[in-house]
C-alpha cells in the first residue's frame, strides 16, 4: 500500500524535527493526515494486526512449516511474526463469528420428509428449517401427554415406517427420534428412585452397565432441576472453544512432563501449545466452511481429512520443536 509522506519535517505528534520517515522522539510516521477512505481503513487494520509484513511472514510458516513459528519465537526471532497470543485471538475471533453461520445455514437449506402416524392418519410433509422446528415442537407436546406404554407404541410405529430421505434428512429425523426416546425414558423414570427400582426388577443381563447407570441418573437429576433433557452434542458445540482454551495450560503442562529432557521452560511449552491450538481452530473453521459449501454426504470425508491434517501437523511440529525421532514423536 503506497504512502504519501509530508514535505514538512516537523512531527505533528510531538513537534520535534523529523529526519526520515519516522520521528526519532515518539516514533510517529510522518505521513499526510488527509488520506482516502480505503487508505485510512487499510492503515487501521494493518497497524492493529500488524498485517504490513508480519501477516505474510507468519502465515506461510504457520501453515506449511509446523513448529517453525514456535522455534523462532523461543529463539528470539520475534519482530517478523505476529505474537502467539495475537494470532490465537485473531483466529478464534474468525471462528466465533462465522462457525455458527455455517451450522445455521446448513440447517436452513435442509428439508426432509417427516412421517408420523397421528389421529388424522399419515402425516407426510417436506418442511423447511423453521417449519420443521414448529412441527417437531407440536408433535413433542402431544407426545408428552401420552402414557409411557402409549409412547412406546408410537415410537415403534415411527421406527418401523420406511424412509426415502437423503443422508442429511435421515440424520435430522434420527435426532428427533432420539429426542422422543429420551422423553420416553425420562417419563418412565422421573426420579432416581423410580429408575433404580425399574433396574432392580429387570434381569441382570438387561440392566444398564455402570456407565449407562451413572449417565441416566445424571440425566434424571438434570431434568428435575432444569426441566430439559441433556443434549450432549449441543453442549459440546457451544462449549468447545472454551474447552480448548481451558485445556491449553493443561496440555502445556503435560508436554513439560513428557519432554522434560529438553529442559524447556513451561512458557515455551505454552507457546507451542498456543500455535498448535491456533492451527486446530483454523482447521475447524476451514472444515466447517467446506462442509457448508459441499453436499451433506461429503461432511464425513471432510471431517476425516481434517483429523488427518491435525495428526500430521501435531506429529511434524513435535519433531521440529522437541527434536525427537519419527518413532518417538509418534
């Protein structure tokens, strides 16, 4: 971006004489104060994120040379790159702004044939996202009024009905079916005591294992307190960025213990962790964007590819930063 420097040699900020492009007293650049709109915007963005040269110097090694940014920062070569924290905040900001949009847009563009046997007979509709939510809420409200045995009957009908939906539509229909099943279970076991009593009356081979037993009791307790079912996938999607942020210092501590022979300080392990997690966020963002652009059945392949890239990046960066052999890194 071209800059227009002033002919006058007095600093507009502190009044000192300027010999060259910058004031030796305060550091302000001696450029014209009247500038076009896009020049003004470009300077603001450039100075805030240090895009002038740091962005280009950071992006290439960050994407193509795992571990180099960490080694440069630890080795004192810092002026040419964006600081680790700034890079992490910038990437997570992009993720927070756009990641929910991908999910919502995908939902809005999805239609499915929802079949359910009600009093009026077979209900078969192709619904948009908003229509589907309204219909699901309506069916859910009716389903709640049924007895436990009536719910089991309706679930069996719904499960046995044939479907000609695509994979994305089947996923949505299956999720709602699971929602009804959770309501059915919670209706049968509205308290922990009723759940335990029902388990005791079952044959040993049909009783829940220790994990299911623990989880169902937690679910009943949660339902008693909030009136809502626990949605694990929704909880993970909402709290995943927070979870990664909390895990960073823990992960860095684990690295310090595992690579203690390298005699690196904890802060050096943390710097590597920040770079690694920044790349992970960038991968999740890119993956969501690609899934958003492609057909629904391509999502699994993109997710597998993203996971593979993360594994390779982690392996390669460990080799570079901690100078370990291939087998030790693996």
